[in-house]
C-alpha cells in the first residue's frame, strides 16, 4: 500500500515480526512494500516501545507501557542469547580447525 494510504495494524506488526525474526532486512521491507525508510523506522520505534500492543492508536497506561517494554526487552534478550550461542559454536569450530596441521 503506497501513496499515503493508511496501513493496517496487522500489516505493520507483520513487517516488524519479519524484521525481528531476521526474515527481511529493513531495505527489503521498504522496497517490497514501497514504504520509506523513515516510516519503517518510526514503526520500529513504536513497536520497540509497545511490543505487540503497538499501532492500536490507544494510549497505554503506565503499567501497560512498562509491561510492553519488558516484553520488548525479553525479545531482545532472547535474540542476543541465540546470537551468542551461534557465535560461541563458531569460535569453537574455528579453534578446532586452527589446531590441525
């Protein structure tokens, strides 16, 4: 949907989930859906602040904001743990290879 038409909440969440899971990079999302980089990053900022409650148009209470922030931080922590695990395996494999003559 281009040309200034509004994008649905579901559409925005789907793009954010694709980005989070590493299925698509920001440039790919912008190109495929004909949206600007600044718009995508604005959505990303809201998604990071509010998690899956983002794009609802309703203001969240302070407790809901904190809960959404916890969810976003847990998501980030999980992603970092996965990346750390992958990197540790890579270092281990690289160490084995360097010991061979």
